[in-house]
C-alpha cells in the first residue's frame, strides 16, 4: 500500500523536494486532525518525532516538567524510566525530548528498522498514556518537592527540573534571553517561562500539571514527522491502528497569539548575580531588540539571517565595530531568532555599564542610518549569502541526524500555519532571490523598515548585583523555615513520611516483568565489524599528506596540522590566543573584514583549533597541534590555500586595538562556557591534575587559559608590545614545513590538484632559524573549588587507571553505559536531583565522573566513591547485559558525515590506533559479561584513590565544604 492509498489519512500535499533528495507528503488524520509530515528518501538514519503546541500559562514550567515526566513510565511500558531503558539498550542515533517557548517535541532516530519501530512505540505510548495520573511521585521527582528528613532538620526544595532551571538562571545570558522574549511579547505565551522560573516552579499544583497534559497532549494538537528510508505507509497504518484511531477529534485552543505592535520602545531592567569577590563595573548587559515581521515570510526568514551576519557577526561587521570603537561593552553579541512566531533581532553589549544605555542606542541607530544612506557593502552581502547557502547545501549537522534538523526547521512555519510545513525546507530559490537583490537596496530596506522605523522594540538591561544568589538562598531558606513553622505536628510527620516514601520509590527497581515489556534487540542484530579507517599517506616533498578517500559531494576538507611540541614553553598558552586572533586581524592584502568577505565568497570558512593526541604506543607522550581547517568546493581549492597562506604568514599581530578587542571577546565567551558547560571544564581541570596532555588542553582552553586571558587583558593596557611580539614569535616557530602534516578528506579525483596547492604552500612557510625547546608541563594535583555566582555545582572526580598498571579494555565502554544510565543516573540524578551525570574511560588511561547542574557537592562526591562497591557486586540478567551492550554499540556506531569520518581516521593515525585494536575492543564489548564488569572495580578504585576533585559552582556551598579541597577560590576576577 502507498501513502496515497491510506484511508485513515487525507493527503493534503505531495511534492518533490529536490534540494533534500526527498519526496514530501503532508497529511491529516481524518478522525482526529493529527498533522503528519513525511520526508521519504534514501537516508538510512531514520527520524520520527511527535510534537505538541504547548503554550505556557505561567512561569511554573509545566510544559518542561511534563516533558520530563511523560518519559517516566506509561501504560504498555510501566517501568520507571523507559527513556533510560531505551538509552541503555537501543541502537538509537538520537533520543531526547525538548521544551521550547511554544512547543514540546519528542524525537528519536535509528539506522536499524526494528529498533526504530521500538523507539516510536515507546514514545507514542509515553506521550498519550503516561503513568503521571497514577503516580504523583513522578511529578514530585521531576518537578519539585519538599524534603524533610527529621522533625528538627531543615526543610528544603528539590526536583530535577527545579535544579536544571536554577542552573539555567545562574547564567546572565540565560536571564537576558528570557527577558528579551518576555519584553517583546507581553500579551502572548512568550511572556511566560516555559522551562520554569525556579521561584515559580514550587507554585505548580499536581492537578494543574495533569490538566495541562489532558488539554494539550491529544492527537488533535499533535504534529507527527517521519524522515528517511522506511515504509511510510506501514508506519502510518501502525500509528492509526494503535494510537490515533483510539481518540475522537477535540478542539484544542493552543494557538500562539500574535503580539499587537508597540507604539513605543519598552524598557526592562533586571539583576543577575555576581560573586561577593567580583566587581560590578563593566558587568552590565545592554540589549537592543526588535520584533521582525512574521516567521511565515520566507524571504525575511533567510534575509534577516544574512543581514544579522553582515551587520554584526562576520569579522569586521560594521555595526559591531562601531560599538567596539565607541567602547560600549567588551564583547558585542547578536542573534536573529526565527524559531518563534514573531522573530527577534537582538544586539547585545556585554561587559558594559548601565550609564552607557543612551550612547549604546545612539551608536546603533546612527550607524544603521549611515549604512542605509551609503549602502551596505555589496561584496559583504554576497559573501554572507554564500556563507548560508554553503551551509545549507553541505547539510553538516555534526552528530545530529539531518532528518532531525529538517524536522525542527519545518516547525518554524508548521506550528503557526497547518498547511505550511515545507515553507522553510526549500531555500535555493530564496538564496537566488537574495543574490539578485544584493545591490538593489533590498537589505537597506530591511534595516529601514524593521530596525529604524519599527517601534515594536525593547531595551533590556541586565545589571550585576553582588551576592544576589546568597540573598535569594537566604530568602528561600527564610520562606521554607516560616512554612515549616506554620505546619502542625501531623503535617510535619506527613512531610517526613513523604520524603522517606519518595526515596524508597526512587530506590525500588522496576520489576523484571515490567522491564521485559521494553522491546529489545538481540545481540545478533548488532554489526560485528567496526567502522574502518581511511588513511592513505602521501609525501609532497617531505610533508605528509594523509588522504581520507570519501564521497564529499564535491567539497574538500583540508586540515593543516602544525606540531607545537618544540615552541618555547612560555608561548604554550599563546596558542589559545593565536587561535582567536588569526582571521580577526588585518593581513598584507586585506583588512580583516575584507578577508572574511573574500573567504565567504569562495569557501566554507577557515577555523583554527588547538588539540592534543596522546600516543597509545608510547604512554604519556602526546602530539600538541595547532590546526587550521578549511572547506571548499574542489574548484575553489587554490583560493582556499591562498587564503590560509595569507592568514598564517601575513597577519598583522601588532594592532593593539584589535588585540584588545579579540582578547576581551575571547575571555568573555570563555566565561559563558563556564556558566553553561561547567561540567566539561571541571572534568578537564580534574584530569589535568595528573595528565600532561590534559594539562596542555587546560593551558590552551580551560581554567588555566581563562586565567591567562584575564592577565593578557590587563597587560594589553601597558605591556601590549610584549604580547604582540610573543604572538609573532609563535607564528615563526609554528608555521614551518618541518612541523606540518596535512589531513585531507575528499574523493581521490581531487587529490592531484590538492597536492599542487601543498607544493606551492611549502616554500612560503617560515624558514629562518628559530630556537627549539623540548618542554613538559608538570601535572600537579590541586583539588580546587572554583567559586562562581551559580546556584548549582558542576562536580568532577578523575584519575588514571593506567598509573595502577591496568590496561584499557572494551568492557570499560560497557561500564560507561552502566554507570551513565544506572548507577549515576539513579543516585546523582533521580535521588540527588542533578540535571545530568556523565563518566568516561579513555584508551590512554584517564577516567572521570561528573555531574551537571547539581544541587549537591559532598553527596555527589560520596556517590562517586561508592561506585567501587556497586561495580564489585554487579550482577544482572543476560537480558540486561544484552541491553547494556546494545546501548554501548549505539555510542560506538553513531553515523558520521564525511568530514567527521575523515577527522576520526586522522585522529586514529596520530594516536597510533589501528583497526585491529578497534575491532578487538568491539569484540570485548560484544562478549562482555557480568564478571568482566566486576573485574573493573580495581579501575574505579585506582581512579578514585588518587583523589582528584574539581568543583565549579556556588560560592557559599564551596566555602561550607572547603575541607574537601586544597584550594577554594574565585574563578572570575
């Protein structure tokens, strides 16, 4: 049966979407009105989602809490955490759920047909028949609950979403983003925080939570998406027979209302917290925000992306430069958010002062008026259009399945107009239109209409307040104390009993009978062969070119890799600064703005990075690399190489003003990473206490690098010439033929032409004699508590099992799955209330455990320590062991795009990892049994006995538990 023949659905539209190599279908379910989009093609990484329009009624975060809660057991799959059971034992390539300001989406992806069907089944049952109606414990665990251990103990608040949002609200950028959306659309759902404001989350009643589900989680309010190489008609029949046909049509008022335009600009001032030891000068965020038309305008949707890039994002962007020249803020950020009904254009000056508000607005508006009058740089506009078109054609979404990204993009129109699902999926005609308009005043017209003459605007100011987090915690503590004092003995007893009951509920495992209801593949369903490496080594003169022969759709991916192992040791942290500076300063033939324009006209961009590759054959040794990556169509390879040569060898590094601007931005962006992804930084720092390779990574991109950048910013005021000289010396020591190895991912037919470019590059590299220095970085245990104004913690514990003489085995990959989705998940997330928990064991012997947005510190550290006992006594059924193995293989077999395949092959070549080793490890995974896991207890004991602990987080919590650390200090100064 074909899609067209399905009686349960009405086919509204069928169209060939050549740009995506897909046939698109838009259907409606006749009985319920459920909306269905299909993209049928040959991609075996299949994607499904069901989504619902979920307007937030207030700030309690009910859409977000519900997103978590429906995945905690359902009618057919009554286990406590089907999501985790799937993560453990599925070959999924994507498995998650997401809450947005106006919708909630449940996507899954898999390359295995049977697995894909299993995922769809569990997710459909979860959203329509969740156990939330029978088990209030789910709401309390995922949303919020009071905790009281004893009559004289303190009353506290906990909950996974509650703690997640405390983390989100600890980031000033997160606070600002929320206020911008609220400020522009006060009469719509966007005025409310769909994720939940921690102060409002405890106001949510269980009955309101259930009411939200019964109102919005109905097929009549649903959006179903299927993508890839599967039998679409069969899938739709199954969806109808098992779920959709069980419902009648229900009128659901979930429409996202349009905000009436403002007559004048609104102004909002809010505070965010900085720690007691930080200053408040140069810490204010100023933002200038405009509501830009409607997301249903296809030309505006892409046109404003290009305009934002040209005005503010690309190097040399005129509006960003004008603000920097006026010394308003040290970091200028911008965004164009077209994922809401009325898109938002924002300009943000970070690290400014509140008294600069008028000057901020004046510089923006006078610069825009001048650009409209004089006209935008047409070449820059064409470069911006080319930049986005290259990305669209390349369709490189990293580790995310392409179908997922297309499905989410479809929502940018579909959510607001039932019959416009394909509007933003086809873009080549719009790119053609924009190219035609580049020199005809179209973009200047956009500035005039939507930025200069548009009163639907807001100025949002987020200013720092010392100790605000401590103040909020004190206020919360007082409220909880007063609430407890208002309770009678009976109510106190009930709270203590509930606290005990919830912990018992969380500790009680699901029955084996229920666990076996989750569909599971067999070990026979798993491929036995590891993904091969593609490395062919060629010599061009005396430079090694490692070619990865892969189909890349006409794009060549070049990586110039320069060994940094013999530069002067004092220049090591400068590698991180050089990465930021190159491409952002003038060169011999271009200003840095012209350089970016030329680059975007002819290539997919140049990206610099610093990496280390540990040798598997010589433990402890590693290759420190400065990498310059570029991607371009085969015919543009000569231009790509000439631009890389220009950047590497003629960059003007003595421009004090640019060095100051780039350094401030680099430090500022790094600070944002600490507040949003502090777990990664804490883990890197903890591993740097014993690993020289990680010590190098920390010096060039972690805590040590952040401290270096603070120092650079200070020294640029008086001692800037020394910094410039160091950068120049570094380029002379680094960009030399004897340091160069090249990685090239493309089809073989382009290799000869690429080698010609290498031949031309080699003699241009530095050849003058330079001092060479063999250096080592001494990894020293520090055990640090790094204080921030955050309301939560990122806790990392690390160590080396190789130091105890223990070899790497594939069973460690299975242990990672077990720890992630069983032991750590249950103890750190479910019982502890942290939003996330991770662990890893590497081939070079490094191991770590870490938590994400964690309300605890000492408790989590204790959970890490008790993992040894858990592992020593590990015993599960054959079925469960199979589940862990399948989940592990899922991580190993993540589909990779050609660029990622080339990078994987190159990394293996540099580390000395051969296919036989990878295949042996895979066999160890496939044959792993309980005794193999128990045999890993000494690995955890070795890791934990070294006592490498790093925590980034709440200053009060760190001071209270400072006995855990050798040093407790402020991270930011």
